[in-house]
């Protein structure tokens, strides 16, 4: 395989999900038209284009998994960051950006996009997804500023309550009340509901 073909396969293996051809091209550092490389890899049944608009993916998951297992972890993290940068420039969804920044080891960027993904999920009434992203945001925030953690806990409590998990929401609200004395009364009220 050519160097460009190997780079494109590397990016698709690290991504772990279908990518638009231009995203894969840019993340692989290819210059010019990616279509000849894509055509060559498609004719050899390494990758295929699916959907509309087309997205590139491995022809078989076993191929992707086999290549992924052989990648150097540090190189895979760098590639996730490159993919994230390309996707961020294109205005990709926050959940996708969270995934790549998280896998790339960029905790601050991952935290930023976890919060955005949680807020987007809440706005779409996808409360279980919101819970997941708020939990990931709290993991990433760790022992950060109490006000920031309390804000995330409040969001998590709201998502849990909306998802019908009242008992857990109450515990989270009470934790947030301890961290944020200014909002303690309101958070205690929410915990009691």
C-alpha cells in the first residue's frame, strides 16, 4: 500500500467510526484529491463509503480492530487530537469532539465538550445521555473549583430528575448544595422534591 493509503487507514482505524472523506483526508495529512486513494482502498475491500453524504469506514470491523491493536498508544492519542481538530474546525457535534479529545488525553477540551454534549442532550430531552455526559464532565473536573463542580452537579441532578431517577438526583443536589452555599437553599428544595 502507498504511504497515503496507510495514513488514511490509520486515521480510520483510530477514529473507530465512519468519517467524511474530507475529514479523513485532512486528518491523514493528505494533499490534493483523496478520491484515488479511497478508490484504491475500496477496490481492495479495505474501506467502503456508506450513507449520504458518504462516510468512509472499514469494510470489516475485524480489519479495523486488527489495525487498531497494532497502533502505538501515543500515536493513537495524537491522531485522535488531529481528528478532533479537523472536526472542531468543521463544527462537529460536541459528543464526537468529546470522544476524540478524551481519547487524545486533552482533559480540558474533553470537559468543555462533555458539558456542551450534556446541555445539547438535555435540550433534546435525551436525559440518559445528558446524565452520561455530566458524569464524564464531573470525572474530568475532578477536584476543580467548587463552583464549577457544583454547576455540573446541578446539571446532573436536573438530568437525573428529568430521567425519573429522583433518589439519585436528590443525593447529587445535596452534594451540590454543600459546594455552593449561595445556591444551597434552592438545591435543597430540589432534593426534597
